[in-house]
C-alpha cells in the first residue's frame, strides 16, 4: 500500500502539470482567436485539425496509450479551446442520440452548441441562414450506399464540404421489456431495417416493422411499451433508460457511415486531400466516357461515382464524383478545366482533408 500511495502522488503531480499546461494552451488559443477575428478567419480549421492529429499520432508510436484514446482526448481539448474563442454552433439531424448527433460530437467534441434539425434539408437551411456555423449530414453507408437526399441538396446549395468523418455503426435492439419474446413491433429508420435484415429474420421474423423519422424517435415511441422494441444506438438506450436486448445486430461487421461537414469556408490544401464535384452533361453516346478521360490523362484517382436523376428534367442525370487531390492542385485544376468544356453543369462541392 505504501507503493500505491507513492504512485498516486506521482499521478497527482502529473495531473497538476497537465492542468497547468492545458490552461497555458488555452491562453495561447485565445490569442489565436483574437488574430483570427482580426482577419475574419473561421474559428474551426479542418487543415489545422488534421495536422494536430497527424503529429500527435506520430509522436505516440511507443504508447502505451492507444491512438484512438489520444485522438479522443485531444478532440475534447480542441473543442474546449474553440469554445473559449466562440460558441461553435453545429447543426445535425436530430433528435439527440441519433448517429448524426454522435458523429457531430465525435467530430467537434462536447463543447459545442448543438442545433437539432428535423431533416437533412433543415441542416442545410440552418447553415445557409447563419443559424449554425457547420452542419453534419450522412452521405453514404458501407452497406446501403448513398444517402440520396443529401446528394440532391448539394445540387442547388452554395455550401461547401469542409471535412468528413467515418463512424462505425452498431445497432442494438432496445426495449422496455427484458424478454425478447414480448416483442411484437420493431421501430426504426427504414435504412436501419435494411442494415439489420438478416438478424431480424433470424430472431424476430414475425415482428411488425414500423418506420420512424430517426432511430432516437423510434426509441422514444418504445418508452413504456413492453411489446415494442427499437433498433438504435446505445446512446439512445441510455437517454430513455431502456434495456439493450441484443447488441451489434447489424448484418455487416464493417457497417460504417460516412458523414460530411458542411459550411461556408474554402479549405486550404494539405497535400492529402479529397475533392467532391457534381456535373451533368448532354445525353449522347459516349458522353460519360468523354468526361472521365481528363481524370485518366492527369492520373487522378476517382474514389466514388454516383448518379442521381435530375428532378428538373426527365431522364437527365447528375453525377457525383469524389477524387483524390485538392481543386487547387495543378493536375486537378487542369482536369476540371477540361471537364467544364464537356459539361452543361459543373460544380466543385469542396476540397477537404482526406480521412480514409
């Protein structure tokens, strides 16, 4: 026990040093905030965020602390520092405890003002009107593919993609009851049902599936009803004090959703970037081949291509493309210039630090 007391005294001394250094860091952050304010620069910098994480993970090679732990700690440190400069407002598809809410906290930390929205459209509107500094929207799931409503919003919106985040998605069966045999109805978002099809058919094939606006709303509808269950996050179970009857019921072990951070700022190059664009072209034989040639000629890797029907004209399509590089890079700039001559519509949705 003597050794235990001695070691705890060491930890107390180190904690004191860490706290003093954190406050010293915070004071420097305030000075940075004043400089940014003087030059009308945005408080949140995706480029600086990427640089901080990259440097810290490089320094942490020997551990023993895991990289994800270091990243989580510094996410909150940076979140707290930003909140000293200004109350950062982030819009998300609510209510609280949805996966979009979790992604917002994962990206910006707890020290933000969270703006709850009822739809993806509302997230865009809140940022466009200045009621929120940034918005968080889902763009694609590794199992179910693109979130079409988000893609459609980008066609007419002037907002830019500033950053991205990949969130592992684990679905849980949540209920007031503790017995699975009581369940007659399962509530959740339709896309979640699609991600858990095999589990539902294997364990509750006779349960009625009832769609809800969000997983958290579904959980709320199950509060106080023992014959109902929701498929939602563990955060939703905690929020409504319900039981988790089964965890990680998603069909794919690698169920990941990609979220985009939208705002009004242009993000500077980091040398490890991704650019998203949308374009449409005349309907003729070989048109798609022709617009993709400039990327091949300039040796630019396309990481995603998705088509969506235009809602303005029948049988006309928009193509959404993710490519490696920043739109200010020489090769990318050259390819986009060539592409613009072959398209009737072309828009750069944003360049931002690449996560994966």
